[in-house]
C-alpha cells in the first residue's frame, strides 16, 4: 500500500510510517465474501495478493459483476463507504486473497495528518470516478463485442485470470455470446 501512496503523492518516510499503526491485515479464502449487500462498508482494502469481485443480484436473481480488483489495487463499496449507507453489492474473493485494511477511523486519522493525505484521498477518488465514468460510457456506446475487444487489447489480466461466467456478466453478455466473440477475436 505504501508504494501506491508514494506513487500518487511524494510522502516522506515519516508520513508513510503513520500507516504502520493503522493498517490491519486479513486473508480471504476463494469464494469468501468480504462484504455482503445491506452491510455498511467501513473499510477500504488494498490487495496484496489475489482478486476481488464486486457483484449484485438483479431482479431476475442473476449475479451481475460490476467490478474486479487485482493485486496492488484498492477495493471497497465506495458509495457505501462515503455515504455510510448500506451497500448495494457484495465483494467476493475469486482466489485466496491477502489484504491490507484501512477502516474509516484510520482513514480519518490520516486525513487529519495533513495535506498530502487529503490530496491522496482526492486523487484516488478521482481515479475511481473516471473508471466508473468510462465503464458507464462503454455500456452506452459499445457493443458487447467491442467491450470484449477493449479488454482483450488493454486489460489482458481480465481475459487471463477471470472465470468466463464472471467475465461475461461484467461485459453485460451471456457466456454463450462471449464464447462466440472470443472465437471471432482470436
């Protein structure tokens, strides 16, 4: 986590050392849930090892994957974390996963330490917003096949590491349609 923070903002060693007392560690087994729908998300996790998936269950009872996070990335139900309202999604480990955890109180302590921490929080929030915006636009402008091609060319780890049923759900298509698209692209 420290290296990611350092890449965003130029922290001194002393500033980064504040994390030592605030970070906790957790492991999840493959398939285990970090967060369930209707819980309030009170922590942001940093993935040391593993993959997390965020999903919700639609009105038909189908699981719809809306996000993946990989090693050296952050994950939370950000809307729930910010508003302190119940989450609308579940977060599940797709592999055995090692996490560094910052709870709400720890993050607030960091923000009180000064500008660098506040600026880092702002920058990470902006990154999340831009990613969400791009995803929303891709669903409005691109076909399922075009979304797959974009992943294939720009995010190979999705193609290589995510089970097909979750990848299809993430792309908004059926697994059968994904199989046809994959044959056409390859």
